[in-house]
C-alpha cells in the first residue's frame, strides 16, 4: 500500500551525490514536492561519509575498492556495487525510511534484479535511463559485437521490461526505449538534464584564467575515454602550430578516470604552455571559470553512443553565454541549435578551424551567446523538467491496470 507521502529510494553507481547533478536535482525536486527520498551511491573524493542527511535527503554511500581498467574490471566493479547497493537497500527497508518506489539510474543495467525483488513487496520500479550501455561499451572498447555486447543488450531489455515507468534524457533515448525496449510510449518520460538556474551565478571576467591571453577556451566534464578530449588536445596544438595563434589558453575542467592519461598526452605533444588541467572544482570556481571563457568546446566524437546522448556541458556553456563548438551530433544540435557551430565529425583539423574562425567573429559570437542564454532560460532549464518528473511519478504510483498487469507477471 502506497502511503500519502510516498517514499523513494534512488540508486546510482556512476557518481556520488550531490556531485551527480541530475540525480541530485531529481532528489531535491521530489523532496520539495512531498516525497521522502533516500539515495544509495558510491563514495568518491570529497564524498567519503558513509551516511549523511542533506536537504532532508538520506544519503548512503559505499566504497569501491576496485579500480576498473578494462572490460573484466568493469564487470567486477558492477558486481561489487550491485552487492553493496542490495545490502544497503535491505538496511533502508528494515531500519531506515523504507521505500515505495525504487528509482534506479544506469549505467549499469543490472538494478532491474533489485526492481523485480522489491516489486514482490509492492514496490514500484522506475528506470532512469541515463546512458546507452551497449553503445557506450562499443565507444569505450571499439567493439559492437561479441558476448559482452550482446549481454549488455539483454540487460537493457530486462531493465525496460521490469520498469513500471521509464525516465530518460532525450527523444533519441525514448526511441530506444520504445523500439529496442518494447515500452509503451506513454510509459516513457523525457526528463532533460537542464541546469538549475539557482545554482549558477555569473561573475565578471577574470583574466588570470586565460593566463594573460586574449581568449579562453574551456572543456567541462568528467574525462572518460569515450569523451574524445584527445581531439581537443590535438586541435589546440593545430591552433598554435599550424594556424599560428598565440592569443588563447585552454582550460580542461574536471576529473574522471581518463584525466591523468589525457594530461600526460597533452604533455607528450607539448601543449602544456597553453593548457591547464584543473581537476574537479567547486561550483563557485566553475562559475568563475565559465564566466571568464570565450568559447565552450565539446569534442565528443560522432558514434552510435554520442549521437544519441545529451551532453550536459553544452547546456551549461549556453547558460554562461558561451558559443559552443562541437562535432555534428544529433542531440548536440537539439540542445544548442543556433548557439553552436559544428565541425566535420571526428576531424581535429576542422574543430581547430571552426574555433579559429569563431574567435575572429565577435559579432557572430555575441549573437550565438544571446541565442544560447535565451534557449536555456526559455526551454532547457531544470524547472521545465520538474513537471515531467512529477508526471512520471504519478504514473508509477497510479493504480493503473497496465501497471497491475505487469506487476503480476
């Protein structure tokens, strides 16, 4: 029986909260609208407490002793995290707040097993489809075949099949849920990962970030192998050595498992005099850096994963009035529209060319900045996603005959 104040347990393996912005926005939005929320997530640097309560949300964190470096390592990490999450879910059910809804975020696509178990006790299962795990595997390991790839497709199908409701990030992901996952379109809700306008603040330009140069390029995000940051490193070298520019500096903002390798690569090809790797930064420092930048760069190369993925960095660039330079990806065009210019896919030479041309066109940059800021405030901010999130939860908790039939399966 669902209580008057429904209880939600959100589980996420990819990042800790509140660092995972999408998950934290969902959790706080649900709390503000009368839900009682708990979260299970991993520990990470800066987020080491096993338990704490923030903004009325109970957060349970577990350590990850495995440093995944390949396909086998990732499998071991997923097994460890699944066991840790399952044990904490029992703790919350028996000794914590309990839960009426299990809200599972991927990757990985393994938490449907917990969904099926807890549905035996009347719990509803919401699958928060952050990423295309099969396509991500193909992008990471350059393999779109084999037992692991087929296994990921099977796990994805089980996640969709188990879910009472699917929350996803864009229309491309919704199409996957319907076509590959067999979901009824009415049970799939597009909750975009827009920025919380209350979280950001614009500052005056601080020239120190540009190291005395006229222009500041920025990359923002956790640096993983599939993110293509090596394309930007090579484009920066082309800007300096081939095009002959000496009027810019590039900030690489963010940590991530591939960040040390990318930093070493930048050192190897000799661009550290015009590049700074900041690692993870505070929200205030991030706002100061983006406020001082000239262009926001998204070097994600075109593949079956990136083409269908919404890159949060693009929307955050737009909030700060940064024209976006990116490869020509379907969902990046959906996000940025006229706030972006699009290089030939997977060509660092054209990426460098588009950057240098835009640096020399201040009026065009100003127009793009206006388009981007207006688009964020009028369509893409998190406030526009909250009603969709709440509608998804109303559907999940409703005594709908289709849901009752699926629960009985």
